[in-house]
C-alpha cells in the first residue's frame, strides 16, 4: 500500500483491527490471525483481503511476521484509539516519499481548483493525469484504495468518489506532533520549517514562492476560526506565506502563527 502499488483491500479500519488483535493476543500465529480476520464460514470462496492487510501492517512497522508468528515489535508504542493510529501513520509518512501513495497524494492535494473538474478520482481522465505525473500506471483499484487513506489521514473529504480538499484533520494532527508551545507566536518561517518535518506531503514540490494550496489554506483558516491557532499579518515582516485566495475568509499574507492548542 505504501511500498509498491496501492491496493483497495488494505483500508485503515482493517489494519487497525489487525493491530489490535495482535496486541491483545501478545502474539498469534499467522493462520489463527487470518481466521479471526476472515472467518472461514463467512469468507469461504471470497477473495481474501488478509494478505494485503498483513503486508501493509508490516510496511507501517505495526507488526512483525517471522516464522508464521505475528507479534508487535518490542519498541512499539501502544495505539489505543483510531486517533492514536492516525497520528502514528502521519508521523512515519515521510519514510515513504518514494512510494506511489506519497506521489499520488502530493499531486492530488496540489491540483487546487483543477480537482473540481473530475466527478470521480477514478475516472479515466484523472487516472491518465496521475499516470503522466507519476510516471507510473495508476489504475482504478489503486486510486480507490488511496481514497480511504486520503479521507482517514485528513487530506480532504470524499463526496462519493469526488475529492474535496480540506486538510484540517491532517494539519491539526501534524500541529500536535510539532512540539509547539501554547500561546507562543511563531514566525511563519519557523512554523513551516517545523511543519515540513511531518507535513511535506501536503506542500508543492517547489515552495520558493510560498503559496499554499487549497487543502492547506482551508485547514489553517479552519484552525484560525476554531481558535486553535491565530493567523497574523505583519506588514513590517519580510517573510510571509500566502493562503489560497478567498473572498470570505482570512485572506492576508501570513507572517506569524500563534498556537493556541488543538482541540481533541
């Protein structure tokens, strides 16, 4: 899913369920784990999804599978909730910069208004666009698998098969990982340097013009409106980043951000 081709079967809920089973059992045979994930009486004759889920869990270093025994890595921090799981995935996403998932995500979130001309992210024109941009053949099952993760990680919202860019959930979780002090004002250059440690997947390949896309701009504006951050403009400050234009919301260049604390 994150190494090699994206797949439809390895959705977040299944991977988290597998992790929780392995955690509760303190180790389990591969066969017994598959029987719990795919009860034979229910999945008899059906195409198994277990191999893809197990492989994705290994890619994410959630589990180890040695000699057909599946267990948690010794140093693995317990992930008690689905929110813990999402934050963990966000924290390690930069490890997969060369992967198909990273490439497609970065392309889609930086399409801005171009994304709205596609009624479905799996239509032939969109698949051709992604294939041309990545230099890989992107097929419909791959991008259908991508959509589950894009919504779960918070890059935007899926309306049926249409993608609506608003990375509020993702940026909020990245902010929680950035080690920011409450009520401290950060120059935008410092904030973005910290953000790039975890959030680079959301930014364009070239950031020299300091223009933010719709997904990131929508996230920052929502955090601002919620009182979780305060966007500030200082005319005397040279370094500024520019939100995607909006006629209704905060639309000044951002020179600094006051971190107020994200809401759970």
